[in-house]
């Protein structure tokens, strides 16, 4: 059955209210495989941002927050303690909202390469510039993700957990586009084999802790599909509106290799297109690369990115239209 989900972030700072809304919209929509997610509220400040949340999950790798961003340090700073306190409160609220819920529930966390591209070493350079630090962050994040999945399983025991790794920086790490500390040069690229192995470590840890499915999300126009396909994930989540012909060929290869497509179609802040227009955005290139219309039944529809920058009213409208679009795609698949 065609699915509908959100990427993760949401406007505002009231977790309980936001989580209730997302569970209501995506928890059990008719004729659609809804996938509600644990909401993320970046507007709450340091520790609620994507990097801060993931850094707070690291095991035996303390971090603190400096003007230049999050960095590895000898002892945890005040901001990471705040991030952990927020996460504990959010988990308690999630348990309240999802009490008795039976179905899939998605958790999001920054992947190891986006985290490594954002975290700094004590001397100021990015973690991805140091092979040893890269290995440490991958291993520590894998352990932290497993612990996070275990905590949610205890609090919401009837849910089937899905883990999404957010990797917006993956193309820059692979291509060597990240600036050095001075800003006058670029860091060396990390080889694809190492990127794939790092992602495999985290996705395997999530499944080992009880997740029923994993996905890797990269909304960049040049998302590296070969790496995504070999990440060990069950699904690739991309912004389908920016893919060119080569990108859609890569989607076809991933689909034929058994991966599901989570297609970002809904704009996060702009006026929403009609449901029929959104369906055409997906079905046109899907058919042009030779994929059968019946295969649309395995696609999950989502916004193109997170909704933290939207108004609450627009964010809710995006979820409504996401479900409508998934339902329309299911009809196309059934008629083929």
C-alpha cells in the first residue's frame, strides 16, 4: 500500500501538541500506509537542532557547543545536558501520545557523515578530516542509536520502529566540497567504501536494537545513489522534485535492487500544488525510466524536507496533502 510520512522537523516548541497532531494525521489514514514520526522542534534552540540531537546520542564521546558549532571535548557541556533533558521529556510525552498505538513509528537521527561533517575536533577541524575520529564517531553513533531505539521500544512497546538517517552532507563529504577550518581550501573526499561501511554500521545497529526498517534520507540534487543503495538501508528518501534524468535512472536501479522509494514531493513553505499535479510529478519520470505503474504501491510520499520553517497551519496542510497524494498514487497503482 502506498505510504505517507513526514521528514521529521516541525514548527513551534510544544512537543506534546505537535506529536498529537502528527499521530492524528499519519497514525491511521484510510487506504494509506501512514508512518507517523517522532517530531523534532529545532526552534527550541541548541540541542534541538539536527546535529545537537545526534551528538547527544554519542556514547563515550563528550561534546560541547562553541560559537563555531558542536565539537568533541573531554567532558560534556551544558548544552548537551540540555539536549538530553529535552530528549527524555520528549520520550515521556511520546509514550503518552502513542499509548496503545499499534503500527510503525519513525525516529530520525543525523547520519554518521553529516554528523562528522558538522562536529569539530578540539583543534577546530571537522571530524571527517581525521580517519580515527571518523571511526570513533561511527561506532559511537551506532551504539547511541541502538540505545535510543531500545528506549523508545520500552516506552512504546506496541510500535514497530523505523529509523531514518538524515544525510544532507553526504554529497559534500563524498565529493570533497567541505571547506577547511581556514576557509581557503577543501577537505579531502572520503572514499565511497568507507561511507557505505559507516552507514551499514548504524543501520545494522538500529535493526539489532529492534527497528523493523531503516531509511537514509538525502534531499540534495546530487544525492549519491550508489552509496545510498549500499548503505544497508531498506529505503532511500530523496527530494523527487529535483532529480534529473540520471537521478531517476538511479532510482530505478535502487528500486530493482529491492529498496523502497520515499519520494519527497510536497513543498515545505511554498503554495501547495494540486494533488493531480503532485501525482504527475512522480508518475511521469517513474514511467519514463521503465518502472511499472503497479510498483507505485510501494512508494511512500513525503514533504521534500522538514517543516520547521513552515507555519503551523501550512505544516498541517502539507501532511493533509501528503496523505491525499499517497491515496491518489495508490489508485493509479491499482488501475494499472
